[in-house]
C-alpha cells in the first residue's frame, strides 16, 4: 500500500502542472468521508515517514485512505456536504476547512466536531449541507463558533434520538433551501429535548419547507433564542411544545404551522433575574409572516411567553380546544389561552383570529398591561366556566360563585389583562357565549382612545376593576346576561360613539360602581345605553347632559333623539340584541310629568314595561325637552346633567 501510494503521489507531483490545469480537484477518500482539494489551493502535499499525508493543513493516516482520484468537480469553499442514502451516508469536506472538522460516520449517522480554532481569522463560518433520506440516520455537530446548516431536500428519521442535534452554543443558521421539502422525525421514548435540538441560537431561514415530528418531547428546542424568516415550518406533532426556547422567539416572515402538539404551540422562557443576558427577555415577537396554531391539550397555550408578546404585523390564526384543569402544585385553576404572557401584550398591527372552545378558555390573557394600537382582531370563546369545588371539577359550572375565590374558577374571557388595558386603534370583535364569559376585562384601568370595537358577550361585555375611560372610537357592546359597560370605578365618557346594551334589571347598559361611591361622568361623546337600568351621573364633573326614558327596544330598530325636527343622534340596534329579558324597575327619583307612563326621569332608572334608554350627546341643554323614538314608539324626555337614580334601576 505504501509503495503504491508513494507512486501515486510522485506521479501526481511530476505531472502536477498539466494534470491540475485540466483536473480541478484531488479527492482523498477515508471511508465514507471525502476531502475535496482544489488544485488551485493544494500547495505542497507532505508525505511524512511513509505513514501520513498532510494537505491544506489536514493530516491523514495513509493506512486510513481508501483511495485517491482526480476529477473536474467544483469545490464550494467552507462547505461540508452530507448525503444520506438509506442505511449509509457520505461526507464531502471542502479542502479549505478540512483541518477544522472531524467527521465520524456510522451507517447513516453523521457526527461532526468543529475545531475551536474556527473563527473569522481562520476559515470563517462553515456550512453543512444535508441531502438525501434515511429511516435510521441523523446529523450531530458540536463546536464553539457559529455555523450554518442547509437542508437541501433531506428526510431523516432517527430511531434512537434527535435527527438534528446541534451541541454548539453559538448562532446556528438553519437554512431550508428554496424549492425543497425536508422532513425530520425523532425517536419515540428517547431522552432528547426535541426533534431539532440546538444548544445555542437557532435562526430558521430560506424559502423551502421543513416538516417536523417530535415523538419524545418538543418538535423544536433551542437553549437560547429562535428566529424565523421566509421559510415554512410545519410542526405536525409533538409530545410537548411545538417550539420551546429561552431568551426570545421572533417571526419576521414565512409561515409557522403547528398542529398535533400535546402542550403549547410556542413557549418562551427566560433565566431568573440573577443570571439574565440583554436578549434574555422571554418575549415572543411576531413582525410578519403567518402563524397557524391549533392546540388541543388541557390548559395549553397557542403562544406562551414568560415575558411579553409583541405583534406588529402578520396573519395569526390560533385555536385552542382543551379544557381547564386544577393545578395541585399551584393550588389554582388553569385554562387554555390562544395568546398568553406573564408580562405585557402589545398589538401594533396584523390580523389575529383567535378561537377557544374549551372550558374557561381565553383569547388573549396577560399578567401585565395590554396595549392595542392597531390591527384586525377577532376573538371567539364558547366554553363554559371551569371550577374546582370541594375536590370536584366542573367544566360548565353554573352554581353560585360568591363563595369561590379567583383560584377556584376560570371564567372564559375574550381579552383579559391583570394590568391596564389601553386601546388606541384597530378593529376588534369579541364574541363569548359560555356561562360567565366576559368580552374584554381589565383588572385595573381600561381606556379606549380610538378604534372600532364590537363585543357580544354572556357576562359583562367590557369590564374594568378600576376606572374606565372612553375618549374616542366606535364601540358597540351587547351582554346577554349582565352589563354592557361595567366599571368598578368611575366610568368616564368624553368622546367616541358608544352603543351599550345590557340585560334586565338590576343589570345595565352602563354601570359604574355606585355602591362604592363611583359615578358615570359625561363630558363628551355620543352614547346610547340600553338595559334594565343605567347608571347616571352623580357628580358635577359630568358636564354633558343626558336624557333617559323607558321604552320598547328591538333588534334592528333605529333609536333617534330629536330636538323638534332636528336630529341630534341616531343609533341602530344590533341584530343580535334581544329585548325578551328586558324591563327595568320603576323610574328614578323625581321623574317629570312628561316622561311618559313609567318613564325614567333625570334619575334614569328604567320604567315598568320597557328598557331603560339613556342617551348623551352634543347639543343637549339641561332642562330642555327632547323626543326619543324607537321603532314606532316615542317618549318625551328632559335633559339633565346629574341624577339620583340609575344604577340598574331599583329591584322592587
């Protein structure tokens, strides 16, 4: 062998100039690994002691060389090509990086060790290009410098672990090449954290398609952040999350489709505060592209962030169908949510379609503030209330909840925030039909500055635990079992067009927490409130007059307020409004003679035999008379700025 090898080397050297002018590449084959040496880069080839060959810095034992040959193939610098073919795999290493990589091939399992000497000053970033298919193969790589992995049409199933296992803690670019479809499937019952495992930062890009099946844990797991751009990622199954990562997740463009997972669609965590890096935010950011997530597990989330969720653009469709559960460790109920954040949620644009059908399910929920600046948002929840009472689970609880604390029940809600809710724009439509389901809720202050908002709910349509401010926008709310607008502080209306429909007394179209000394305060805007009763101003802060009366209100009716022949305001009653459960209590204190039979006077409580109707708009003068018409009925009312009644009428 040594004599033959010496003859080959000497022959190649003697004919070097002529040979390499025509033949571009010397291929040195070691088992299933080929080192491709371009003639223009080869330089001196050192054959030492008859036992080793060193070329382009790579030293190879002569006894390991299977063969050497020269051909006209092109060599792509900085590239390591891996080709799978059933039960075997071959690796081709570009000559300029041969000294920096050590491949090991066992059947169709390829492992690459990237030398720690790799840097910008040596060879720069190395690209690992994968092609072919195997039902018993995989690719593993470790190192300490960033790298790129290109999927150029590869299908890998690893029955003993992860088909893509990157134990490199730096940035890894996973490029799914244009016009290729790639599929990765991991082992069932293994110890791997995902079908794709990345110890560092994972950046998915390209214009191809990647299908992932996670049979042990997550489909995609990264110890640090995950970014996605242009490519299509289809997570088709996972025992745990579709994507699980730390630091942050960013979707710039492309398509993310997740289904068949048993836990969350995308979950992002972060380290504790004592060991945090600048990028360790726990944030999910959707800046473009499309998201289509369907999760079915109990109390699972479509998007779940330990930090914030920021949406600036994109087309997002999320459905959750799993019900609620009792968490023994935390001693509280939990429910499925389309978008959930332990921090804040901010929506600046995009189209969101969120559907939750399970018990206690929610569309949007966060532990901090929620800010909506723009976007088209549609939320539908249809599950009932989940409750845990005396050791028993109820998926549609309809009993008395007065003695249950918040940890014992999970009410379905369209949009909910533990902090402030601020809506500055956008088109928002929320529909909730399950028992106890609220539309939009803030556990603090709720402010609407602009936007088009339509809420149809079972329980309160819009609720705030503190003050509520409506300064602009177009707001239509219909609650079938409770209040249209329910503020547990003051309810300030200074602008916008508002149509608020509640149910029968003591519920209201608009309700401020008068029992605690709060009030509705009108300083502007155009308002129609219909319910069994309505709260009325009790403070001199209210400067825009209102009128109120009791009359029949039906779906599709036009309600008009006139001063003589001049129309001051016109409202159309929503088609889904039902008057069958209306009929307030007696009129408020001091009802004037011209209020009509049973009509509410300045106090505003609903009269017998009709709904309480309250209107406030520009052009009203306190003490002047006006006419309200609803369909074919009409009532003469007197404007005032404050009253003593209201608050949903008096339940006599």
